[in-house]
């Protein structure tokens, strides 16, 4: 192989890929890629023919967006975390680690919240009171009492 041949060299993170190739490699529709770009989650450049080209390193960002969506993490939360990552170059290992730690803490908080809700729901089902006034799950701290007499909730 000729080392001068572009096909013979190793791919670089800054190599530019057409939108169709990025879509095929990530499994994300072209329209979704355009949407993510409009939100500032990913970035592309334009050719002289006005075609989008994405740096190869955007594939990792897109993969994280896909994982976040699967985990139920809103795109606004992804955007918040991605503000710590550069768009114009491949993030360093340290920058990715910082993002990973941020998401780990958020997932730990979410897990604790779900476990708390599970305990309350188990207690509610086991209680059997069906009280809209006293139930800690449906009416925490009897908040509905401040709305005056009568029904406040349609069930």
C-alpha cells in the first residue's frame, strides 16, 4: 500500500464524514441529526456545495445522545452536560470523565428517587386506605386542604 494514498491512512477524529455516513454508522435518522445540531448538541461544517460534514468525533456524542434517550434523560439535560465538552475538537479523556461523573451522580439521584417512590407506593398499596386526604403519595402533607372544601382531584 502507498502511505500517500488517503485510503491507506488510519482514520483521524477530525476527519469529516457526510451526513448519510454518520446516519448509517449511528443508526440516527438524518432529520434527527439536523435536529440535534439545531439544539447545539452536535456540530458540522459545510462544503462549498453547502453539504454538511461532521467530524468523526461527533459519532461519540451522537452515541451518548442515543444512550441518554434510551435511559429517559431529556435532551435538555444532555445539552447541559455537553456544555462542558468542546464542539470544535475531540474532547480529551479528562473531559469525557467529567461528563461521565456528572451523569453518574444524576443517575444515582434518580435511582434514590425511584426507590423512595417504590417504598411509598408499596406502603400505599399495603395500607388500603384509599384516602385522598391522608395519603402521603397522592396528597403529601395534605397540600390539597389549602384549596378549600370539595373535590380537587379528578380520579
